[in-house]
C-alpha cells in the first residue's frame, strides 16, 4: 500500500474519449469526406421516402376532407427524424448512408447511439447549419477527432467501421 495521503498522490487524469486519434489514427482516416458521401446518400434516401409519405398525406387529406393536408408542412421533419431515429439510433449506430460510406457513430465513452441521441444529433446539426451557415462544418478540420460542432456538443464521434470492429473485438 501507498503511505502517502490521497491529497499528495498524483494520478494521470482520465481520458474523456475512449478513441484516441494519436494511438488509433485508422479510426479517423478520411472521416470528413466519408461523412459528406454519407450525407448525400442519406439526403437522396430521405427525398425518396418523402414520395410515399406525401402520397399517404394526400390520401389522408381527401379522407379527412382537407384536414390531413395540414401535415404537409411537417412532413420533411417527420420523415427525416424518423429515418435518423430508426437508423442511427438503431443497433448499427449508423444511417444507411453512413453504412455505405463505412462509418459509425459512438458516444465519447464508446457506447452506441440511441434514438433520442440520434434525433438530437440531427436537430442540432440542422439548427447549427441554419443559424451559423454551413461554414460551421469547417470545425471538423481543426479538431483531433474530426468532430463537427454538433458532435462536440453531444459528446459523440464518427469512426471508420472496419478499424472500429477490430478495436472492439480486441477489447473483448
């Protein structure tokens, strides 16, 4: 046992993030360009999902004598947030576009995303880009883990799927 009082013992501060870009650079290689690809794929998928949703609201509007058409203004938000909650908040912790690009999201402690966190991630992204211009996305160029503003605010990180799986299997 150590006879020194606890107040005089020095300890290394705990690392907040489980994923370190200095010791695990392969987790972060090309993340920003992969996120752009994932965003484009997801945007195309959301627009494609809007078509059947709009037809459903159109039919609902006829059935309800026009009252259902009041859902049209909220349709994009409902479809997009539902898509994000079910995909990024699901067991894969990635949207379909993110899976296509080979990236996944994790919390700073290494946990997978959950639906509410995924929805908050999307909402903060939309508000930050809408209020602060898309130039706010340049934050990713200056952070060690290539995190964007909304990632930093929520304590999440985007990682390459292949190296992440190897890291997680090594940990077990």
